[in-house]
C-alpha cells in the first residue's frame, strides 16, 4: 500500500501546506513537555523517492545535517535560488534526512491527549510513528504539533520517524539572505493534556490596566462537556475577586459543541506598564475547570500592559512616540547553524541592550519561541516577521493562487503563536517578495484577528510611502537615501511613520554616516528610526584541513572575532558550492563569535540615554533622551582629557530628570591655564544590577570640547642632518621603509561592491609608479619633488624634510588631477623597525574609527598593543584606523621608539599589514603579519558609507582632487 504521506508528494505541491497538523496556539506547552532532544538514528538519502538504507549513523537533534559531517554542506545565496528550477519545482537531487528513535510513553498519561511537537524542520516534515503516517508540515521556522493519541499506548515504547526533505515548492518562499541548511532545527517535544484542554488564549492587556483574556476550549473526545469554567490569577492574586467573567454557552452563535469560549475581564489598579526601558511583567495563570471544580488544564505566561497605535505619522507605545533603534537578527550560530540555544539567544539580546538597541526585526521568519520570552523580560520591541521571502521569483509568486494558502498559513500561524507577547509591536508579512494579492489576503486575516498592532511590509511600502490603500501601516523602505527620507517627512504628504526595515548595511568595515542618519531622524518629525542590517556575521567555523564545518565540537576554537589556527570563518564559496554570493553573508555588527565590531560603540553613543547638550562658560547642559525612564538607574563620573597628557577624574551626580528634560550643571573642573586642548567626558554606567547588565557596566560616554587646540607648537630647528637616498627618500634609523605618498587602501566590501575599488584600479592607484623630479638641499633642509603616475593621471608630491630637536619635521603636499575626483586617501605610508609593539595616542579611541564613523570613539589618551589595533573583518580589508589623532608614540618594552606629532587631527592607522597584503587574500588564516609596523598618516581619508547594499558616504566625507597639504614631526624617544 502506498504511504499516504509520500503519495501527497508535499515537496512539490504548493497547495499542500500541512496534513494531520494541529492548529497553532498561543498556549505554551514547553514547560511540562518531555524533551526528545539528543542523538537520533540518521541516514541521508539523495531524494525523497530513494529507498531507505540499511546503515544508520547518528545525528544530534536539534541540529542541521549540513553541520554534522555529512556530504551535504552549507550553501550561501542571497537572491538567487541554489538551483535552476522555477517555482513550484524542486531539483531531482534533493537531500532527504531520515531521523528515528524510540520513545517511552509515560504510563501515567493513560486517558490523556498525547502530542508530538517538532519545533522546526527545513523544509518539509513527514512524521510516522511505528510505521503509521501521522502528518506533514511545511514552514521551516514554526513548530508542528501532531496528535499521537490514536497511535501510541501509554506505558509502551514507540518508534518515531521524522523525514525531512530539503528542497520543495516551499523553498521558493524561504529564499532568504542566509545559509541553506537541512534538518530538524529546534527542539522535539512530547506532551500530554487532559481531553478537555485550553486550545488557545488571547491576552489583551492595555496600559491603563484593563485586562481581557479570551479562552478557547476544546475536548479531544468531540462534544464539550457541560459545566466547565475558567479562572485566572495575576501574580497569585485571584482575578475572580474583581473580574467579570463571560461564559459563552452553546446558544451563543460564537460557539459550537466542539469549541467553547470564555472571557476574563479585570482592571489592575496602579498598573506597572511594559515598555522597552521598564519591561514590567505580570505572571498570568489561567485554569480550565471541569463542572466539579477540578482543574483540567493550566496555562501560565508572563504578560505586559502596553498599547501600540499609529496616530497620524507617529508610532506610539503607551501614548509616547518612541525611536526605533533596531537591528535585524537571524537565528544563527557558527557551530550549529540554524539551531540556537536559550543561553545564546539571551547573550544576543543582552549584548544588544548594552549597546543601546531597543528593537529587533526577526529577519526573515519567526524566531525560536524563547527569543520572544527574552525580549519581554529584557525589554526589546519586536517586529515579528513571517517566513516569506521569494526573492528570486518574487513577482511571479506574489499573485500566484497556488501559493495563496501558504502565505495566509505562514502569517496566521505566526500571529496565533506569538500574539500574547508585549514585546511584539508590529507584524511583518515577510521580506522581498514583491507585492500581490497573496499579501493582501494575509494582511486581511491579521487585521481581523489582531487589530491591536500595525502591519508592515516593505514590498507594499515601496509602491508609495504615503499610499493609505496598501497592506502596510508603516512606510518601511530599505536603504533609502537619507535625503529622500527627510524630503518625504518635510513634503507635507507623509501619512505613515517612516521606519526603515533595513538601513546601514554592516558588511565589513562599514556603517559610515550612522551618526548623520540619527541626527536627521531625531530632528525631523515623521522619521522614527530603523533596523540596521544586521546583527551577525554568519561565518561558519571551518576546518582548513578538509574544508568542513567543525560542528558542535568547535567550541573554544575562536576568541575576540578570530578563529584559532587551523580554523577560519567560512563564507559563500568556501564549501565548494558553485552557486554562491561570497562574503555578502558577513554583514553584521558582531563577529560570528558575538564579539562586537567597532560600529557597536558608535551605535551605543548615538543611542545614549543621557547626553551633553551643549557647553556654556558657566557650565554644561545635560539632557535625558529616554522615553519613559528617569536617570536614577544610572551613575556617572567625569573625565577631563588635556592635550598635555593629563587626564583628570571626578565623581558625577546625575540630576533627577524626567524623559525629555534638560538641566544646566556646573563644570566639574577648573580648566588648567596651561593644558591646551581640553575634552570633558561623562562616563555613564549602571548604578545597580540590571537584568541585562551588572552594576558598573558602561552605558555611554558623552563628550564635549571645552577648549580648542591653540597653534601647533614648533620644534627648535637643527639637531642633526637629514639623510635621503638617491631617490630623495628619507633615511631614518627607526624606519625600514621610507615615507611615500599613499592614495590606496585595501578595498572595503563597500568599496568593492559599490564600484569605487574598480574605479581606483582603473586609475592605477594600487600600482602608482614613483619618479623623482628633483631633490634640492637648502642648508640642512631637503626638498623632494616626485611624480606618481597612475594609468590615467599623475600626482605631484612634494616633501620638505627639516631637522628639529630630536627628529625631523616633514611638510607634504600632493596635487591630485581632476580625474582623481574620489580617491580612498591622501597621505603618507612608512614602516618601522621591528619591536615597536605598543601604540599610545591622543585622539579618538580606543577602538577603530573613521571620518564618517567616529562619534562612538571619544577623544582622549589611549594605549593599545599594535597587534590588537587591527579589526579582523571576515574578508581582509582596510581596518584599524583611528580618527582625529593629534599625536602618537610607538614604543618597545624598553621604552625606546618614536613619537609623531601631527599638524592637526588626522586619520592614522598602525597595523602589521600592507594594503597589498590584505588585498591578496580571502581569509585571515592566509595573512602573515609583518614584524614591522605599517603606519599610515592621512591628510584626508574617504568615509566608509554602506555602499555594499545601500547609500555611499556623503559628499563631505569624499576626498576631492586639488592640492592637499599636511605636516608631521617624527622624533626618537
């Protein structure tokens, strides 16, 4: 007899979204379930039509087989499907995993309803128990529940088989910017309920304290028994004492003999409201009683009282217009792929809170249920996104009636599961799937079922940001130019909040102009924030020896963003796949091991809850930039950095300020007369333990310039004779490579994908040919003029070397021809002798910064070992720069070395790598650090922008043609 599940051929039938699967519910059965996680028997077949093999291996559940030493390895694509077939077809070569294990059904479950829950499977799941067909499910990122009551016996053992087909018609709906995997990716559970059970709960908890709980009740035997009722309590307080109960009976047209409904109403006095700053939660327990009063079923969950609404062009939470400081996040781990533990999810969200983020978009599918519990607890706004992205075939699928059920099924099941989480403030219909009737159908279901939250969908919004007739209540473009957003907000035509679903693409050394974006957002009514793309660099830890993922055994083989010897972070193409999109998968604000990239500090400062608004001679003005909270949870200390090398500190008492208020406070220091340039920083930390940070965790470090630098002091002339070689290049005992002109940087991902690097190569900036024009002696001073010839232009470069006490002063100029209208840098590069391993500087730091990404690096005195200055972006590229450097020292352990004083704040980098070293390799394990220091002093350095996917840097951060002048003094310590 043909197996009815395989007869359905669900992997090639878009009309079949499930068979035998139970309805989705918001009742959480995880706490009382039996876990079936662990080792399962496993075999990987070439297709679902292939006969099972006789030989079994073992695979860990939850987990993807692509990370567990099978021959089916991960593959990364962004837009393209990894195979040529058009929807709804899938390839004939279709890896199919078969998982099998025995389960012992508890004897005490006799007479109860027994349910198997598969947390997620990619992409089609077929379930058999003891060889009998149980059900089918699609939708790779939501759980599937199956009633086993008729196929297992309590007190006996049964064999569960899960067959997972990798490719299907549904894969065309899951064409997301991530690795393709296959397997059972979330926990498998077995649970039991009374035949009379809570089928669903809908909680409406308003910020005025009004509570309504709608309960749906079913009976596994069919007709509902008479006399059942529900009760509830909130944090142990019986709601029946002050609650109104509505019991819909069988005469009510809203119920039938098979579905009962009950409603609990209550008012909570002096309610503590939920928001991302103060995420107050209450414990709600709902009990289902039989007619005799005994409890048939119980559900517990934490709820938050809050309202979300759109008024005009503002998104309001509890009546307040809030800024959305968001990030897009995938479920990802470098060892286990799509499977993420509770501890890892908590670590993700804790890190986001510590760096000023208050929102997460679950790109591009519903996340693990635990993530929403954590967002409720820690305080993060969530845009919950359905598992729909048909990027490669978006236009065809959006209106394809064969996919109508799948669209509505995926969106509705997400809403049914997650609707009681206060953290979720917006529903998203998916991502990059064009816009069609299937979206409108899904949106209509959501609006009817949950009118308490708005809907967003970028595919609809891009048809018109102000169009009221589209299935998006929010204008949520991706990578819209900032000037377009501001113009729309000022046009008088805006009708919806403008919150970008993606902006500021974090690929490699990126996120330039982030501060400029937020300056515009905070000063322009109608702009309300957005979500950075994205949280993770999706690098998979790979063994270099055989090119395979290390899998679960890779723990401890990476640290601070760097893979251990013999391992590397793999990206697209590293597993031998023919179709891939390279390093585009490495576009997060954290490295694969969750080490923050420098942009995280930039974001932290932009999102600072307390800020120095301005400086007055009699004091400074502090402001509270939160929406709901005072400053009582924060502590502070003052720090004064003086150009003469001193740093003064003093305690700070933060004023009592309500959100939005400002107050003037006196200067904590009397400025020394002889200190020169002076910068005042307020170091702000947590005053007490928070759920996301222990006491003393730094929250922000706002800074203000109290006194500008005076004229640069000169050095006494004389003190030695300048030596140059036959090419007019400086000879110096601490330099192994003389100072020369530099116009090139190892291209960032933005440079490459944005087209700038190709233009620079066409100009020949990576291979300039130097030709000496003249070398002139004027007493002890030497003037060298050289021409640097590219493929299309010549740059005239002049260096004037003057001996000064203890060193040499270098004055430089470079004249760029008009055709060089946008170069990477104009400056000087030289290399030092080995052994100079510590960099100390006065300027922005301590972390990496660039001209258009420097707000998060306060000016001060910093000290970092040279080997720690370089930022190991997954694809080697320009990194490690420090912006606004006035002076720096490179020293050996015996305190010998060199000091460089700059004529004005400049961009400086000190690393172990030349630009050509970085350009020549694809991974860091291929780099060989030099013993010397490669030093770049830039008169001008191009901004970073986000042009790999989004706007380039703005005009003010470009390096223009014409004459550039700079000078610096090199002295021996």
